[in-house]
C-alpha cells in the first residue's frame, strides 16, 4: 500500500524535539538490623527519569507531559542542535490534562526572562507599556489557516530556537497519517509513523499513569517509555498532540498509544504569554 515519504517532514520538525532528564529525591525507610534490634532509618535516594518535549516558542518554551516533570528537582534538556545540556525550569502546569510548559535556561535567550513565573504584579504593570508597543511581535496569536487549522504563531526573531507550530486536533480525522517523535527508551529523536486510530478516546482507568477522562487521540505510531511529552505531528509539520501513554497488557508497545490533543496546549500558552498562573480555558 501507499506510504508517504517522510524524510522532508522529519528533517523539518526533528530539531524542535528535545529529550528531558529529571532527578527526583525519594525518601525511604529501610530496616537495619543490629543484633536483636531493628531500626528504621530514613534514607534519601536520587532517581533519574527520562521523557520528551517539544519546543513551541523561539525563546525556548517547551511543552511536555506533567508527569514527566512531576516532583523533579533538576531538569536537563538535550537537543539535536547542541552538544550542551540546558537547564530547564517549570513555568506552568496543567495537571488536569497532564501538560506542563518548561523553559530552556540559556544565555542565548533574552535576559528579560519574560516567562519567569516569579515575576510579580508590579513588574507586570511596569512592563505593560512596553508590551503594548510590541504586542504584534511577542504575543501568541490564534489564527485560522485557510479555515481549517488553528495555529499559535509566535515571533521567531528573538531567541533563535527552532519551534513547531500548533495545529488543531479538531480537524484531525481517523486514518490521517502521523509521525511520533521522542526520546524512546533513551534514544533521542526516535521517529515512528502510523495513523490516527481514533479520536475523542476516553481511557478511564485502563491507563495507570494518568487516568484521563477527557478525549485523547489514539494512534498506532509506536510510543515507548521515554516517549512521554514527545510530539504527534501531522503531514503539514504541525503539532497535533503530546504523546502521553499506551495501553498494554505486557507494558510494551502493542500499537495502542494516546496523545493529549494540542488544543489543550493553547490555554497554557496564552497564560504564559500574559504572565499569569491561572489557565484561561474556553469552558
């Protein structure tokens, strides 16, 4: 059967996919036996976890799954365009939809630190005039592309990081070709392909990671441990979903994967651009 040539698409979007490595300290209380006595002594164990993310802004904003960065104390970000590992900082979280936006901390980014959640209201007020002057350049804009695709367009003149456009999952149809890119099993930038298997899928309690009741995109593109937070991309090179989880009796991929629709990313991005921690939803 027909299969599209994906090489141009992959080369276009791959630089926007990042690998995320986190460190979490877990406190345990192992039993220690000294002769006839047993003592419970707390111990702290540092564990590492891996995941994926997608750059959605030229200044280094990355969308990923909330469970990828949950309880993390350190975040390291690796890209395909640099040998250096960047530090990451959590900007905003949406635990309801298992989404989070983190920021690449780099000297290459404007030192204004526009997305820093520590900025207070006074700083916001002082910057209002400046924001008004360059509103067209810096503010996320939701637009319609030929009446079909909703896209968040952000100025790409500042910062210089490659980023992907957000497509609308609402126009996605069952049978559409897609690719999934992520840090599968620790292999950065792994590309798999498939189709949209179902849309509006509610997974209730069959997926142990997130127990989602809102509609997800189902795909047979291979999703594995480390893929969480990676991109589900359509043939136009637009991000339509954030790969989140799989359904499997064995724990391995069997072609039943799920992604959070990109539409849920837009409220987070709007909130970040307005420097507010409350997520503005349309419902």
